[in-house]
C-alpha cells in the first residue's frame, strides 16, 4: 500500500503495543466506518429522534458494512445531546430502542466487532437535568454567532452551534419539548455559507458539564452498564475535554476548592500554569476512572480517547486541557480526529477546495510535530461525509498511522465513495491484511 507519510519515524510508542492490538483484532489493519444513529440519514447537522426510532435499519447498514469489507463497526452510543442508544437503567434513551443491542447481534452474525464511542463532558440532557453540574464561566463574554452575552458565574449552557431539530409531523413545539427538554423556540431558517452554519430548524441548547462534578460518576456508571451488558470490543471516550470555545471553564466552587487544596490559597485561577496543569489532571483523572471501571469488567475491552489536533499551548493545553502524553499512558489507544476536508471540499467550489487542502497540510504537519507525545497506538478517524471520494482517499492514506483508518460517518457517504471504499479495501489494503475477522470470535 502506498503510504503518504512513513509515520513510524514520528511515533515513539513501543511497537509491541501495536502487535498486541493487531493480534486481538485478528488483522493487520483496521478498516472501520462509524455511525451516529441520532443525526439522521444525511449529514450530521440534525438531531433526528424520529429517524432513530422508526427508520434506522440496522440489518441494511450491516449488509453494506460487510459488502465494503469493513472489519470494525463504530457506533456513537451517546452523542452530544446525551441520548443513550441502548437499553439503559442509568441514562436517558428517547429512541425507545436498543440500537446498540441490535448492532451487537448483527455484528456477531457477521463476525464484525463493535467499537463504541461515548460523548463525555458535552451533554445537553444532563445540562437540563442537572444545571448544578454544568461548567461555570470565570469571565464574562459574548457568543457572536448568537449575539448572546454571558457573565462571570453563569453556567455554560448555550445555543448549540451546528445541530438543529425538525418537529415531527402534527406535533407542536410545546409537546416536543416534553420529550426533548433542551429544545428552544428559536429557529435557524436558512443554511449558512460556512461549514459550521449548515443546520436548519429549531435550535437546541448544549452544555459542557464540570469534569469535577457528579457528572463523572454518571459517565462511569454508563460505561459499566455498556461493557457489562454488551459484547463491545472497544470503548472510546469522546469529548474527554473542556469546551474548546472558551478559556474560562470551569470556575465552580468544586473546581476552585480542589485547585486551592492542591496549589494553595494564592495560586491563580484561570491564568497560571498551575491552573492549566490542574485542568489537564482533571481530565486525566476521568480517563483513569474510566480505564479502571472498564478493565474491571472486561480486561480485553480496548479503551481509547478521541484527540482533537491543534496547537499544543494555545488549544490543547489552554482550551481543552487534553494532555496527549498523560491520556495515552492511561488508555489503550488514541484516536486523533483528522477532518481537514470538513473545512471545505472542492465540490463546493475552488475556494472551499483550497481551504480543505490548507487544512489537510496543517493537520499532517501538526501530527508530524506532535506524534511523539502519544505513547500508545494511534488510530485516526477521518471524514467521508461532506467531502468527495478523492479527498476522502487522500485523508485515508495520509492519516494511516500504522494501525489502519476509521471513517466518519456512515450516513452522508455517497455512492461514489462507497465504491471507492470497497475498491480501497480490496486493492490497496488487501483482504488478507484486513483479516476480515476470519479468526475472530466474540
Ligand atoms: Zn467545576
């Protein structure tokens, strides 16, 4: 397979970790596609509970996955809205379905292991249910997009940036708010030009929860429930971080007290290295709890975390507090989210194609510079949605760090892309290297 970059020069983790992972997978390469069940059948700018409940056809999806030779299927079991798409006693499931269970059954039938992703700190429903667990702003500011002010001490519950909600036929907003309580009466009625402004419909709220609150206990309970009750091969934590939109979270009393206990009364909240260390450690402590909870139930379940690429100091440390080294030393694998062509695609015109190309160059350069900070095998996830087949293949080759590649996401992938994917698995990777789960047993 022609590799764009020889990544083995840049990563420094022990290769026995990689071999161990390949052995467990029964294949040399990961070739995965992922599905977000509540974002509807097209892109990902909608929250569509009706679709998840009534139209999502699990068998049809898994037929397609098998036809294209994918050897892992990724499922987002909890998205940023907070809906838990399994049979749960702990969480909120508005779909009236055990979607995870259905995928596990179909996966078992075809020997395709299931990898799940759980959104952690971003949770609209929990923000509505437990405002006392939402992150607190330490500074006042304005969210330009919505022309909305917030003050010091306000909770970080804001209008959702990209996802919108359509009302089901014959149902009023008031009625629907009983089911989706974080839905506002505001409507976004036109599709914007920029990529982040493509949603259309009612605007929901979204909340970043405080990672030192009881929200973490809730997440751990969810993880335990999933790993105990479902044969999931891998469990990856998403949104294992602070909100990247702000630099002033979280200054709640819990966080202030913990910080002062550790660094003393004079230590500076918000702008000090100690504060940034404290936030990175807070996220790492959640990773440790998750690792112990999952391994305590199934030591073979592969754990991981989603990494957002970017500048080490300005973004990773000061905004989202993801310490790549600490997190990769705790969890089994790291999943960098490499979505350059979400910035723009040639299909929308020359300018957007150019922006996508620049983003691609930046993402490659960023990872070359920072790969040495990652101490476990890295499996990148890149986008098939909202770009063309050529851009998709370029990303798949560029971001194969040695473990293979995962794709985001199933719905929104076009016919020409499906064709290209099937061809890629047969000709570029080779069916032998995919193992096709021949020896794989659940
Ligand atoms: Zn807090």
